[in-house]
C-alpha cells in the first residue's frame, strides 16, 4: 500500500519524533549541526531511525530539515546530501518487518521572500526543487515541508515538489497564539494549502500539546483534508544551562493521542520527543481506544477568501477550489470534469455571491 493509499483508506499514521533529541543522546556535540554529524556517523543516524521503527512509528522523517543550499553547512552538494539522508531512512524502514514509510523533510530556508527579504519566489522554488531531487533519488514515499512559519514559503515548497514529482505532499505550519510568524491564521493557511492540493495539512513545534490545543481544534474544524499534529514535549525550560522539555512520556502520549481521538489522521512528536514515548506503541497506549478516524463529514468546512473577509462553506464531501467561472478555461473544464464521473455535480455560486468568480465542487 502506497502512502497515498494509506491516507485515502483513513488509516491512522504514527510519525516519528525529534531527531535532535535522539542525536544528542548519542553524542551530538552542542553547536554541531545534525547534518554534519550524521554524515560523519551514518550508523548513528540509521540507528535512530531503526529505534523509531522498533517503537512502532509508521513514518520516518529524513534528517534533511536544513537540507537546502541556504542552510546546508556541510561540504557536500545538496542533491548528494539529501540522497544519502533519505537512503539511511529507507534502509532502516526496510528492516522493520512491516511497511514503514519515509517522508523527506523540507525545512524553512532561513530566508524571507521579497518584499520582507531579498529572495525571489522563483529562487526559493529552485532551492527546494534541488533538495527534492535528492530526496527522490533516495527513495522517499512522500515529502513533508515542516515547521513552516511563512505561508508564502510553504507555497514555494509545494510548487517545487509538484514540479518534480507526483508524490503526496505534507505541509505542517508552526503557530504562536494562533498565527504564523508572518501573521497568517490557521484558517488562512488551511485554505491556501488545501487549494494547492496538499495531501496532509498540520502543525508542529513551537508548543506542547496543551498550548497547541486551541489552534489544533481550529484546524480540525475547518480542514477539508487529513490533519497531522506533532507537538513538542511541552514548553522548553532551561535547567542548569541545558534545555529540557517537561512532559514525560506518559503525559505527552495521552495528550497527543487525544488529537487522534478528535480527528487527526496522523500524530507524532517534535522537539523533546523520542522513541521512549508510548504513543509509538499503539497496543500500549490511549490510541488503542480512540474512536475511528472518520470525522463527521458535515462538520468539515473550507474557508474561502472573499475580499478581506473569510467565509466558511460547509458541505458533506470534500470541496476543493477548482477554477474561476469567469474564465473560458474554467467553463471548458466543467463539462469535462462532469463527464468523468469522478466528481459529484458541480455547484456554481450565483453571480451575486461569487468570491472572485470561484467555482466549487460540492
């Protein structure tokens, strides 16, 4: 079963946890990049992945968070670095005796797009495409743009992936007080990513499961595609000069499993989490007794832009943004899509209720 088939089946997916936390336990010196350390010690990297597999993770995330030309600090071509890191994860995944998927991690570039910064949109897309090509050569099953704090950069990552392949795309934003660093709300990010055709939309990092609960509820209420939630193991504290995360394995597992109970199809961990967490052992934890994943379809709604306002269109089935009815191309699309039988009847908003002339499938 492919990763996309697993998503479409409604199967619950358990993602792995933090990479940095696990590497620090195995000797990663303070200040050294995980990328450089894992190139020098590939056996340690593969051991971390294998430990997550043994713990019960369904999806491993590659050690390529800083794998673009703008962040990679090692003296190695971007393509070759990403290929090696993906290969290590695939090797560990194949040794688990069951199907384990590998998601190629795409982190922020550390640059701001114009006009906030000096990087053009096409230059950012090109950087992501370079990384994606390496991940594809390494054999990943999906791509995950994670810890994204700028919806414009997340969009660049999605476009880069789509220009290189047709594998599933996961995008996970990070929020503080319900907005990203650049000011986008949960509903705005959800609508943007869903309309870009992202397969799995979510949030990770910046907060523990308790602090993330409000934003997670908003996402679960409005997202028309499967949701992934990956909190930190609480808010970090500084103790004796070291950063620690306060939530122990049982507390973190119980709080994170609750997101699955409320409808998240995928859960995992971010900073401070590790394979010690019982969430990766579904036979031993709260996930076992969670209700089925299917949320009531009628409770889902897709936020749609309407000038400076946002309206919510509720429906009984997924309703992605298709096209503009005011364009000849859109008018030609309607009969063709109707004849395929793969979509339900088209529903066109009356002209006086159009939002920039958009057509929606009900």
